[in-house]
């Protein structure tokens, strides 16, 4: 008998070595954290998008080989519901008026971007139980530093202006300028920091860093004067602490919220928050509900401009509720499909909590639902604040559910 010794091809062995090295250094995880941090540190999003699509995605695909490792994500109810919602938006737009080939192609690319983002985040969360700690241990301090920068640049370090004028972004420094969006993007890492504090065993310096970062971020949300962002922050923090049932953390968070609330009551912004009352929500919602009633099945499509002028003369950009906006764009089917995404994410986050005690997904999703109940519109888009608001919580809920199915329970402090 003649024995034949087969040698692995050089290309295959090189690929295997590259794959092992990328996994060992956690290249996709670290690059993704960099992407998120740059969204806060930079005034332009092009670098974050470039790194995400040309570095994070390729390295993740290499380390995730063979492709069947991604099948649990693609077959999950969250991913299927997400694809279904985005597909309904595209199809109803095709059946509507005014959709050009360029607009259609752009939104198809955005659909692919959203689905890729969900896969990226869910895979990173599910395969590395320490990923969320790493993410918010970097993101919260970076966001806090960016918040201090924005506050100083906007108010020129004038305490009077800082406490009497709603915080906005500064051109050339901030990525977003609108007060509501500014408050929102700082609320999400604040919630993530609190959730990590409540469920992870941290070194003293890590706990202190997250606590100070959360305090700065919560103060920034207050200075933005955005009640939707404040609702999101308090709702997400409350859900995280309640589910974690960590009373030591609850006391620390209670002190954090009390300090922020006391500071808010001492500023003119507290009165301004009350004076705005419902901010025209009860006037604009009936207008958009009437629009939905006129075209209930297919909606108006992506080419439609949802801007309206209210009877009071105020111009508003959209229906200020994600389900209302979805119904305007794609009819009741789009609204139901979006509800399916939310319910699937909620079920996944709850399942992860029941199995492992993980609360990050539930806390972020609670904040998302609080904010989107009174503002925002979810449509296909490239990487931006909608990803922080909606797709990041949805993907984290999916990832922690997949992780909880095969990992030991998360450690609690």
C-alpha cells in the first residue's frame, strides 16, 4: 500500500492563519467599537461608515466563516421581521407614485445596510459575552467627552446660557444639531453604561468611569431640553435597574438621577419643559391619522414628502410616532410589519433576561420605544442616528438571545 501525504494549500493555510489572528485580536469587535466612538467624536460620519463597511464587515465575514455560522441570525424572528418591514416599505413605494430608479436603488442599498448592521451587531454580541462591556466601557466615556465639548462650544462656557438655552450641536464640531437628536444620541450610551454597571463585575475604576460618564450624559440630556430623550433615558435606566434587581446599583443610580433632577429644577429649563406642554402632538397626530385613512393599504411611499402645515400654522416634518409614520409610508401593512420587529426584539430581549440576567437589550429597547412614541420615523437609511436609536437595540436584543441560548448566565455585581 502506498501512503499519500496531502499538504494543505498555501492559500488555505494563509486564510486559516489570518482568520485565527483576526479572531484572537478581536478585530471586528474593536473596529465596531471604533465606529461607534467616531460617530460621537467626529463632526462627519463618513469615516464611521467607511470603517464599518470596508473593515468591520469584511473582517467579520472572515472570522464568521463558514457562512452557516450566521444562519441562526438570518433565520431568527428579529431578522425576518426586519427584512419583512423593509421589504414592505420598498414594495409599497413601487406601487405608489413618483418613485424614480435612482430613489429605488438608493433605498435598496439602505435596506442592505440595515440588514448587514443587524447581522454585524447580533453576531458580535452572540459570540463574545464580553462585547457589550467593551462597547459601553469605551462608548460612554467618549460620548461624555463629546457632550462636554458640545456644551462648552454651544454655551461658550457661560453658565447662564448653558442653563437657559436648549443645547444644540455646533457646526464643525457636532454630527447632529437638532436638540432632540442631540439629547437622544447621548441618552443611549447613558443607558448602556447603567445597564453594564448593574450586571457586570467591574473593577473600581471601571465602575467609577461609567458612573461619571452616565452622570455627564444624563446632564446633557437635561440640557438638551428634549422631553422625549429624557423619557427615553429615565425609562431605559429604570428598566435596566428594575430587571437587574441590584439594589447597590439602584442606590447609585438613584443618587445619579436625584443629582440630575435637582440640577434641572434649579435651572430655567425646568419651567420651559413644562410650558411646552404636548408640543403640538395632539394637534398633529389627527392630521396624520387622516392621511393614513385616505390611503390605508399602500400608503404614500418613500417619494412622498410627509411635511404638513398644522391649522395653527406650525410646519412639522412627520407624524412624530414610528407606527404612524410607517402607516403613512406603507399603509397598515408597514405599521404591522414594524410592530412585528418591535415584538420580536422584545421577545428576544426578554428571553435573554430570563435565561442569563442580561438587561442591556431590554434597557435600550425601552428607551427606543419611549423616544419613538413621540418622535422620529424609521425608514431605510445609511449609518446614522436612527441606527443608534432603533437598529442597535433591536440587534443587541437578538444577539443576547442567541448568546443566552448557549452561554452561562451573565455575572452580576
